[in-house]
C-alpha cells in the first residue's frame, strides 16, 4: 500500500472533522447490475435488449419496446460466505439478507400510424447494492499494532501537552491515552518528548477483527422511452438513490508472550459508523434496430451526487496488568464529546459510466410471441478514478483541504475499469430457459480484486402473467485492512467471498 494512502488522515485536527476514507467512495461505486429475475439470469446484460422492466435502471431507451402496461415485483434472498486469510491464518463467516429488486409500474401508449410509434413511462425501485456482511479474521502480528495509529496522530499534530492528548482527540487517541494504552515518554528535564504504546509488537500480538455491516442503496427511478417507427428507441431516467450503511467493528489485540507482568494483556476497540443520505443521477440511452434480428444499444449514466451524513463513535477497553491502576479500563468517545457522535456532513460524487451493447434475436419477428430467444452482451466503462469527496460550502478551509486530499488519494490509488456482461434465452412457447455471466474489473491501482457472476433461470409467460426465478452465484476477491500506518508495512486480510442469490419476479400485463 502506498504511504500516500494514509497521509490524508494526518492533517491537522482531522479526527475532529471526519471519519471518511477513500474506501468509502469505492464501496458506493463498485456496483453490479441488479434488476428483475429475468435480467439477472442473463448476467445483468440488457443495454440493447429492451422490452424488460429492468430497462428503467439499465437503459431507459428499452422502455420504448413496450406496447402494454405492466406491474412487476422482485423479492430476493442472498446467502453469503466469506473466507479470509490474515497473517497465514484462515477463518470464515456467513451472513444472509433479503432484497427487494426491480419493482414498479410502467404505462404505455401505442400508435402504429404515428412517427412516435409508442411511448412508455415507468416508475420503480431497485436495490442496487446490499452491504450486509459478517467478516472475521485473526492472526499473530509481530511488526505493528493498531495502537500505533494513535501515536502517529499525536506525533503529527505535534502534541506535547498531556492535557491536549487527553481531551483534544475524542475519537481515538484521547481514549487510548486516558486508559493508559498510550502513555508519555519523558525527556531528562521532565518534559514530554513523545508517546509510546503498551501494545509492543515485539510481544507477538494476536490481532482479531470482526466487522459487521448492513444497509444498502435503494434506487427510486422514473423514466420514459419512445419508439420511432420500430427503428430508433430513445429514453431517459432520473434516479434518487437512498444510501444507508452501518459498520460495527470489533477489534482486539492480546499479548502472546505469556508474561503476566509486562503491563499488557489486551485492548479492544469498538467502532460504530453510520452513513446515510440521498443522491441524484440520470441516464440517457438509445437503441438502434438496423434489422429485425439485430439491436445495438448505448447508455450514458451521469455521476451520482450524494449528500451524506456520517455518525461515528469509538470505545477503547484495555487490561494493562495493573499499569495505570488495577482492573480493566474503558473510555468512550461519548465521554469526551458531550455524549454525542462525531457528525460529518459532506458530498460524494461517484463515477460516471458508459456502456455499449449488441443483441441478436433468434427467429426475429415484430410479435415477440413468435421469437425463439436471443443472445445479448454489454461492455461498460466505469470511471472509478473520477470519484471525489467535497466539503459543504460553509465548511472551514481545513475540512476542504481534507476532502480535497481524499479525492487526490482516490485518483492515485484507484483506476478506471471495464465490466462485461453476457447472457441468452431460449424460448419454448410459454417457457423460457436462461444463462448468463458477468465480470467486473479491478478498480485498484496496486492491489488485486475481481468480481464474477454466473447465473441461470427459468421463466413462464401466459395470459398476461409471468413468473421468473433465477439463481445467481457471485465470487469476489478483495482485501480489507484492519488499520493503516504511515511508516510501517500495512498487512491486509485477503478475502474470498461468495454469495448465492435466489431471485423471484412476478409480473402482470395490465
């Protein structure tokens, strides 16, 4: 990990301002395509396909293929497993969550004798991200300690007054200082020459980290699509994504030396973060049908501009084997901040996206009941380096410098990437069989990450009613850092996670 990744957190007074980091921007940007069960069964592809409710969230030009009204509802259940490797030790954890996928209404008008052959308006909600996960890893580290980030904070803020160390950093360093996990180093004249930690890495520290996350992003969208003489299809959509993310982290370091008199048994950090807010973005797209059996699609998705609020707290608990006083010592940020959270309000701009697509229709016919299936594929470009944090207009210059530094780190540590989705369907009268897959490219400059999806499903359509069921298997490789230091190597936990998602869509032609 580059040293620059942590330098933004060493700005003067930063702990009083915010708890954001570049990883937050990636979490809200590295999103996969979600939609109805039919759309998920074909890998999430659909930029050029059209005629599907998911078009509202993928390429609204596809709404122009409709000639009837429709209502759909899409519940889903995901079972998740995460395997971790940290300091050559493997652990695993499981979690599950319920999702409501693409659900809503669309209304169409059909005028075959007019230039605008048909037009469709749609309104719906879609869960575009789910953050629910239970992650656990542990291992013995003899080179660094989580507590050293408190030493860095005091050092880089040039804190020489113990009273300042005890009160001016109420979201980490002050708790560590007041519980004696961090203590002063005195010069020969009795002045404070620095700080030290009781959690000496040379002891061999058993480090454990459990992170429970929940929440997601729910997209509320309205859009329209028009059909120009069955050749060109144009559409646009406006979305309001509602974001809610909760992270509860339990971190523990314990002495592995076996010495009961070295003034360190264990310390724990209990951190809570809740982020919520609302964003806005738009999608503009087109589909061209040069022949009845070929469709070509394009869509541009603007960056999402979020207005977000963070609430953060931390509690430090330690047992120092009598150092600083007998017994277990605890202090919370609530004790130092008038019983309140650290509250930060800021803006986040997530990347813009461009996608192109092609579809081939088997036994193409204007009457979709006569079609025998299709194959479709999308290629998407995502500008991850373009994500940025912004301070609010009334924030002071220090806050603005902090968010500008975070944005600089995003540009230096992330890269733009390509995503690909492909799928197909075979139709046998009223029954359909589907397969698909997707690949989402690595957004990191110097780290390795990937996400793959494989999917399959069946569908039934008859007498204005349709039912689709899909199973999606997702495999992800990623990394998680329990903490980051400025002047020591940062050791990640390597994560291999998989999820099985069962999705059901029930719809009615009206």
